[in-house]
C-alpha cells in the first residue's frame, strides 16, 4: 500500500508541475516534508544538493533518492515511475496531435499564462535552498561568484559545479 502511495504522491507532483525539476522543489518540499512528513527538511536539502550534482533531471533524481530512502530499490522505482508518468502521458498525447497542437491559440495562451508561475516556483526554490540551507555567509558569496562567472564567461555548468564543490570542500 505504501508503494502505491509513493507512486501517487509523485504522480500528483509530476502532473501539476511545469518548468522542470527546480520548479518541483517547492511542491516536493511541501508535500513530503510538511504535509506527509516522510522526510526531514535536513534530509530534503541533502537530497536537493545531491540531485543537483548528479547527472540527469533534478526532479527525477529527487524522486529516486526519496523513494529509495522510503522503501529501498522498489520505492525508488515507484517514485521515479510516478514522477515521469504524467510527462510521458502528455508527451505521448502531444506527439499524436503535434502538427495541429503547435498552432493552437489556446495552447499558446496557456503556455504564456504559466510562464510567470514557473518563475515564481523557481524563485521559491532558490528561497528554500538559500534561507533554510545556508548557515553562514560563505555560500551566499559562492553563489554570487558562480552566477557572475557563469553569466560573464559562460563557463560550462558542470565545470562550475565541480569547481564550486572543490571550493566548498576547502572552505566550508
């Protein structure tokens, strides 16, 4: 029964989230930490940090890690399946009607309408990570430095992650 609940909770989150993995973070936090209390906030932040540096989509990694934490490998499979199933169903549907769908005015307006919500969800994810996850001033300085380096010199994000990870090992 718990496995079906894991699948359903991740399916719900996957079904209502637009904008990618970072946009899911506030929903994952509210549902899994606050409402269901399946994991602690510290564990959630740990999973966020690991999911960010692990190859692949953040939300997929988060679902896999949390599912594994709750019910081992089978839990990871159910959580991962739950988070990807809505996207798979939608993409399958879109692929079937793609030529007409791209030119649909309602679709274009819908996508324009959800863009501000995506921005709000991303800002909320940044807020959760910084305010609750940073204990000293050093991570804020590192975040600003990383942003500036990425913006100005367009450094590969993977290289930047590795460099900042090394800096973190030395400084934090």
